[in-house]
C-alpha cells in the first residue's frame, strides 16, 4: 500500500480546504451581487447615485431634483426595472456624490445603479460592472478667452485645475508628462469650483470632459469669457455602473437602453440637453445604433 507522509497529507488537506473556501467565497459574492433586483423588489424602492454638478448630464435642478441627459435616460431604465419587479411606479431614492463616492456606493450595495457621466475604465471594472455605453466624450481644457492660451503647450509653468479622483486627473497628468509640459495640477472637488477659480485667476485652465466644460462656460456670468481649447487629453466612454456579476440587473438596464435607441427617445433626450452644441457626431450616432439590440 502506498502511504502518504504526514507533511504531504497536511499540505493536500490544506489545499483542499483553501479551494473549498475560495469557491464558497466566490459563490457568496456572486449570490450577493445577483440579489439587486430582489433587493429592489423587497424594499419597493431603487437607490440611484448621481452627480450633482455635471451639467448637462447630471446635476441638481430646481426643486432639488436631479436632471440632465443621463438622468432622463436613467428614468427610462428605472421604469424598465419597475416593470420587471412588478412595481410600475417604482419610488427612487436619489443619492448625490462624487464619482469615487458613487462607485463606493455601488460596491457597498448602498446604491443599486449609478446614473451620471461616469467613464468606464479597466480600473473601475475591478470593482463594478457597467451597462452599455450611453455617451462618448473627450477630455479637454477650459481657459479664459483673454488669456492668450491657445493650446496645451502654452500651459507650461501654469496651474491647471481638475476634479480629484476622476479619469481626467490621471490622464491629464499622463498627457503633461508625455508632452513634456511642466504645469502644476491643482485638484478640486467640483466643476463649478474649478470654473470659479479659473474666472478668479487662481487657475490658468480647468480640465474636464469637453461637453461638461462647455456647460460650465455657458453657466458662467460671462459665457464669452471662457472657451475650450482644441486639444484632446482623454477618451471618455460614459456608462451606468452597477454591481459586479449581476447579469440579471445588467440585462434589464441594457434592455431599457436598447428601447431608448429603438424607440427614438434618445433623439429627443439628446436634443433637449445637447442640441445646442450641434448634431451627434458620427461616432455617437453609431453608438446609439449599436445600443439597439434586436429581440
């Protein structure tokens, strides 16, 4: 008879226990992630995170209500989820937060969905899943029209503000390094804060998603005093964040996004919030078409 030594037996037993523990943890995590629709049904409410300062995508409007391009699409998604769980007029608890706070809400289960201008990135995919994309933008720079700053290279030895913890911050730092522009990056908390610092002269430029920068310029006391530089510093694919591994929830979200495209509702939503900036780009039009998933 082949006898196994005590050391080998102990090691094998430890390996088996480790494997069993790993499988159990994975199954528990997946089960917890897959409970989003059931949790919504039991609570008879959906918790939705959003940005309070990212017009025209997501912001707090009159009456302390969320509004914007992403919010209008999100309401279509919420209606679909309500139909799925059997609660047609599903109540919504809106939770405002920064992008890092919203991602943390999804991870902790305090929010069931994030509806804002959150860019899908590989780093964020380690913590959350994303819906199909709802918009594509690029990062840029807002400056004073009187500053004589015409391109990124003109910002050498200047101060550039950017919202802390965003994809734009990381990509701005990389862009400055790669293009050998020695500028000081100044983290700020919110878009309006950055625009105000720019107008006050404590910043020479403010970095962010270009559509958001145009919105900040339009909301200033003197819209003609600010303009966006032609340089692109990042690629920003927007999507709705949700819990990892929850295929049922992701299906309902993507089903709603498909219906928004197929029905043509996306055209009205775009026109209301972004129409003043022109027609959708060819890339964005292709995105809307690709979201139209057939039955």
